[in-house]
């Protein structure tokens, strides 16, 4: 377990096929949701509350059943099995530790049910207790532990059955920010060590981006996009995804022209953006029909902000605007600027606090500035949600 | 410097609230003290003549009917409270966590015996038992006591379950426990304090019930309250004083032990 070489992928692949779940009051929690989660993958279900991510997890765990659809572990449909017969285990948001049992007995609970010999149970419990670093607290009752320690017990208890899939239902949301970060990293390490499939439900996009192999972004009971954190952030499929993951500027636009560029193997597209009162350049891997109405989005950290136009260092197909700093927000490692253009449109710009970029003196409130970005950094979003 | 906030002092002076307190305690406990004193009175009457243990001697040596009634009471109290606690606990879990037809209806009528006047319950039970030809006796008292004890168990266990995180049940199932194992290994141990309180309260209520028992008892099934009632019709015997004093001591001890028990449970939960 201490080896630096990644553990071979274990567990099962989880296939979700056309799952629909409608509640008695007519609310559609899940609407024909399909996805395939690979064996050994750290997969996140990400979305705002009420998007159906927890319902989907509960269906996979067996606490809820869908009106339609299938869930397969490898090739086996598991929907007819009760939770205790499924090779998945769950870590709950509220920890769900057994209050009358000690840490040791909580973790040993699944093994005691299986009537495994005592010395074998002891060996297993100690192995998982040290995996989650709780060796000193082994005889304490849950009410004597901190939130982070409780969740570690829950993780060890869920892993000791050696499940093929570990389901995590917002396991860190009850913890404070600093602890959340530490436990998240630890969770990632545990995933590397045990090598099984993890399905992680969260509403926190930063959590999902930092640990997942792939993410499914959900809203209103539907999957909007499945992809690696990089794809989700850099190439959001819908304007909801763009808005939900990180911060962004987003405007309606109309395609004016589109031509293929051999060098970059991308289409260089010119769109007109009414709220910027300008035509701007943007690249896309796909051709866009001239005249179609889309949305244009640019991440705030990809926009350069300088005091005078001469300092703009970006070359061909750049987009350049002038404006006044309406609201500078200092936030430690970066500053956020709300730049008001001549036509009163506000553009968000983030600037890192570095000296090596040599972008001149500090920018302050009411400074008039030039902002610019390269065509490749912006992207077009196809559908409205 | 700011002045310290004024709080009324808790001195032993005769303030208004202290007088009320003393009077309340006086009226509450003086009858008990009187009973205790007269149980040691040699004379049968209301004048205290000399200290004597003769009523205690008579109580333990030559009152077979009283002990039969006492035995009936204990038997009925233990069986009916056990049954009511078992049924009430299961009912509370069922009503709280399971979906079934007529759920609201059942949970509402389950509390009926608590609200209805005892006389009405007693009469309706009597009519019911004679209608279905069950001879009145210990068995009918047992049924009646179980019935009126049930809503109290339901109430106590339900309120405990309200604080219980249902994820714990799901976690147990998820980790491999069947429905029955979840109940016995996880749910019941977590609600032990409420179950124990239920048991104690229902034992007490069964022991002291008079009205309902009066209607549904038959020949030879007298309980202690019925026996005491029938014996004071011919004047209060000091025998009853002695018995009362023993019961007061017994109940006080039980309460103290139970409080201690609850504390240890609370500390470990």
C-alpha cells in the first residue's frame, strides 16, 4: 500500500441507462439520465442543490428506485438488489455513525455481520484505521470526535467491506474550508491506494475540479456535460456549465463569418456582440453557421488588463476594449476588476499578483484601462439552459 | 465602571416565592408523611399512641388476600408494560419510517386511549369483552392495560426518533445489515433511553390504574388498587398505611436508579 506506483484499477464500471425518477408530487428529479463511469475512476456528479445528483447516487446505492432505466455494475443489472446485496458502500453527508458504538466497533460493524473470525476482524480494522489515520481515537465514541474525524471513521467503515464502488454524498460539506481541503487531498490519496471506483456528489465546483478524473455537470435532472475537469472548465457545453464552473463573462452573439485555419486546425470565427457594441474574434473546433445566435464567453483570468494600450502584448486576432475600473477587489493572490466599458457593459477581469509579467504600475479605482484577450481564449456556447 | 446586573437573591428569607414554595411542598408531601407516621402507630385510630411495627408484621404474615392482589398487580404491570413497549416501539418506527395506506389515520387513532376519559374506555372495554365472550379476569385487565399504555410508548419513542438521523438506518443497510439486524443492532440500541422510560412509565401506570381495571376485572383478579379500595370501605386500616409507606420507598428507589441509568446511557451515547 505504501508503493508509489499507482494501484491497478479495481472495482467495477457503473453504467446508468435512461434513469428517470419522478416524485409523487410530479417533480422530475431525474430525466433520462445516462452515463458510463469507468472502472477505478474518480467520478463526480456536480450541480446545484435540487439538480438530481443525490437522487442518482441514492438510486445507485439502493435507497431509492427509479421509475425507468437501468443501473449496471459491469454487465449486471443491480436495480432489483437491496442495498445490503450491492457491492457499493456509501459515505453520508451527516456521517451516519452508529452513536452507541466506538470507532473500532463502527468500523468493525460490516465484518461482524459477516461472522468473520475475531482476529481477522481485528487485523482488518487496524489496517483501515491507519489508512484514515485514526489510530489514537480507536476506542472513542463518535460524540467525542471532531467532524473531520467522524467523516474519516465513515470512510473507513465504508471501505472495510472492500466494495467495488464507493459512493460519497457531499462528504465534506459539513466541514470548515481548511479541513475540507485537507480531507479532499486525503480522499484522493485513499482513492489512489484502494483503486476502486469512486462516485462523488458535490455542489462545490472547486472540489470536483481538483480531485475528479471526470465530472458530470447536472441541472434540473439532466446531464449537461460529461468530461475531464479541463474540458468542463475550458470548453463548457452550455452557458449554465460556463456560469456554474468558475466565474465567467457571458454575452449573446451572432456569427458573422467563419473560416478554417490550416495552422491551428481551428475555425476562426467573427461574431457580433451587441452588449460589447463590437465584432470580436473567437476560435472553435467546429464550424458555426453564419447568422446563428449563440453565446460568447470569456474567463476573467484570460483577459489582460493594462493602463495603456501599448502594453497589450497579444498579437493577431486579439479583442481590445477600453474602459474604466469601476470596482477593484483585492483578494490576496489576485485582484478582481469590474471594468465598465464605454457603453456601460461590465466586464470581469482577474489579474494575478506577479511582477514577472511586467505590466506596469498598479491599477486603481477609476483608472482608465485597456483590456484585451486572444481569440483562442474565448469560446462559443451552443445551447441555452 | 458598569454595575453588575441585579439578580434577586436566593436567600432563605421569607420572600413571596419562598412562601409559595414551602406551602406547595407542604400540601404535596404532608399526606405522605402522615401516612408514614401512622403506619408506625400502635393504635388503630387517628391518635398516635405508641411506636409499633405490628402493622408491618400483620402485613407480611397474615394478609394473604393483599399479597394475592399485589401479585396480580405486578404480573399485569410487567406483562402489559412489556407488550405495550414492544408494540409501541415497533409502531413508532413503522409510523415514522414506512409508507403505507392509512398511515395518518392509524397514527391519529393510536393516541385515542390517551385522550379519552378512562370511564369511557372502561365501559367500552367491558361491553367489548362481554360481546365477544371473553371472561373477565387477569387476561382482560392485561389487554386493557396494554391498550391504554400503548400511546404513551408511541409518544416517547416517536419523539426520540425525531432526533434520529435516518441516514444511520441507511448506513446499516448499506453496510450489509438486513432489515431485522438493522433494527436490533442499530435502531434499538440508539433508542434505549426512550424504551426504558416507556417501560418504567407503563409499569407505573398499570400499577396505579383503578378506573379501567374496575370495569374489566372479574372474580379473583383484584389488583392492589382494587383491593385497597374495597378494604377502606370498612374504614382505613393501618395495614394500608404500612403498605403505602413501603411503596413510597420502593418507587423513590426505582426513580433514583432509573435516573442514574439514564445518565450513564446519555454519557455513552
